[in-house]
């Protein structure tokens, strides 16, 4: 069965610092990969997705993610974090077609001044 | 489009009562998903529909849970009888077959508290 691991439960970064959130997946082939963000009391919003092609994908709000097949990873990055980025971030994977998303447990991001 | 609409936003009920959560997907979306979010288990898929037909309900915890989609614009998730361990945030999401363009859109969720 496919699974998604987000090793970091909680990360704290200073405003203006760079950010990297880790995501590893377990699946034989190249899955479809996603990052979502959830602000407090809100639903999940899609940040970016990878299906194929260029392994570095750009998303909304200045986020990017890089797919590394050799490491089974899809880490999320942002060069300079803003206080408004404080939220919960979820990595998700699906096998393909219209199979449902499987989510990681999430990483909570706190931003300090 | 108003997005995926869920109601109610908050529900507090007593153990043993019936609870009905509602979802209106985005018009034109042919997939609908129900997820449950808890601290311990994260986001779990309960059931999903395609063109109003349930495709996979293996995530439904037990017979107390049931879901229906009588038409393309409405779905319900019912818990009867409710128990304190059902307390969670329940999300509905919808999608199209052409996910490359649209991806999933989530509703704002229903926070259920069973006391």
C-alpha cells in the first residue's frame, strides 16, 4: 500500500528565513504528488502538484517542491517565509488516474519574528 | 463558484444521537470525497463517489456510518448512533476527472463534538 511520511511534526522558523518541509512516499512507481496547506479552522488548499516532467514544480504563494525519485521524496521549499505562512502542511500521494489521495500526518509550521 | 460548501460548520451532540453532515460539491465536479481529520490518525478517507455512485467505502469505520449522494449537487454523511470517539473534523472534497487542471477542492469542514 502506498504511504506518505512527513518526519517533522512541528517546525519553527524565523520570518524571512528559508523553509524546507520533508515528505517521503512509499510506492513502486512514480505517483502523483501534492502539497496542501491548511490554515486554522479552514479546509485544505492546494499549493502545488507533480505528475511528470520537470522535477521542480512551482506553486502558489512562492512555494516550490522538488521530486527526487532516487530518494522517494517530494520536499516543499520556500526561500523566505512570511508570518502568514504559519499553518499546517500536508503532503499527499495517489497512484494515478482518479484514485483517492493518501495524506501524510502533516507538519505544523510556526513563524516567529 | 462558491466552492465546496459544508454544513453545519460546528456540531455538538450528545452520545447516541443521530448526526447528519452535508456537502455541496462544485458544479461540474464528478468526484466527491469524505475525509475525517483527527490528531491521532490525521486525514483518513472515509468514502468516495464518482457520478453519484459510491466507489470505495472501505474507510467507513463501522456500520454506524453511512453516506449518500442522491444527486450531483448534494451528499450526506450520517452517523447513527454517535459516540464520543467520532469527534473530529469531517471534510468533503470534490474533483473532476481532469484533475491536472482542477485538483481537489476541499470544503471548510464540519467540526463534530460528541459529548
